[in-house]
C-alpha cells in the first residue's frame, strides 16, 4: 500500500466519522468539522488513523486477522 493510499484512507475515515456524528445529532452541514479538523487537529487524527492502519496491515500480513 502506498503512502498516498494510506493518506486517502485516513482522510476518508475522518470524513465518515464526522458524517456519522453529524447525522446522529441532526447536523446538516460539515462547516464546524472543516474548521475543527484543520491544522494540528487534522494532522493528529490522520497520524492516529495511519498508525492504526499500519497495525491492521501488519497483523493481516502475519495471518492474525
């Protein structure tokens, strides 16, 4: 898996997480998420998601699904 693919997966995971939370509270717009998840907050979440993804891949490659 390329770095670009991992970045895209992390980005989509963040979008889906925000969309789910917004849906649960009836928020129709993503403006607040866009402001909240920029800069350091976005970098931190992406880093965490990519670490998780790397861990999942490592376990899968070792046959520990």
